C-alpha cells in the first residue's frame, strides 16, 4: 500500500480549481495507491518524477520509499480553433 502526500504548493494549486474538477483529480490521485499499476502516468524526461493526466490537468509527483508525493497540479492550456 502506498501513502499519498500533498505538498503545500500542490494544495494551494488544487484549492483554486473548481470543486467538480478537483473531485476528478482527487479520485485519479487516489488511484496512485496501486503504484506502479496506474493508468495515464508517464515518467518525466529530463528530471525526476512522473506525470498523471486528468482531463485538462496534469498532476506532477514523485515516488519515494512507499510514498507518492504530489508536487504540482497544473492546467494545460491547449490551442483550439479560437487561438489564431
């Protein structure tokens, strides 16, 4: 069983997300307790850690000694037909 720890920065970022989206993110993060059998997770290139994709959001985290540490929660601003 893996523990999930949130950094202060990640909690502040999550607090700015609307409640419905945060529920989706929290549910996906809770799925990380089955590490390494997780979906939508990729290793980061060029630095330590992993990325979990949840819709338009990315959750960056590291895994150390049986604990998943959530570092950041970011929204990805994708281009669409209105960008140009």
